[in-house]
C-alpha cells in the first residue's frame, strides 16, 4: 500500500479512529528504552538518597567537619 492510499484511507476514518491512529504512529516513533541494569538502578537510588534541599557545604565548613571528626576519633 502506497502512502497516498494510506492517507486516503485515514481520512475516511472517524475523528476518534484518526486520533487512535495518530497515537499509535506517535508511539511507534518513540525510541525504545534501554533496559536498566541492576547497577544503574542502585546508582540512581544512591544519588537520590544523597540529594538534599540544602546547598553543599563550603570548603571551610568541610575542613571544620573533618577537624571535628578527627578530634573525636583521637581524643
């Protein structure tokens, strides 16, 4: 069947049927998603757990946290 014939047939359909046809055609153009590996799934979950609404600490704040941790560990 040629494209012209398909177009003619499609225009004879009811509006509801044309909408269904358009949806089927649009879905057929979507790329198929790659299967997610277990490792990727775990990585995405870990990243999600680490996200916060707070801004990241500054270098000075990180240095202070490290100093505090070392003081607790060795004192």
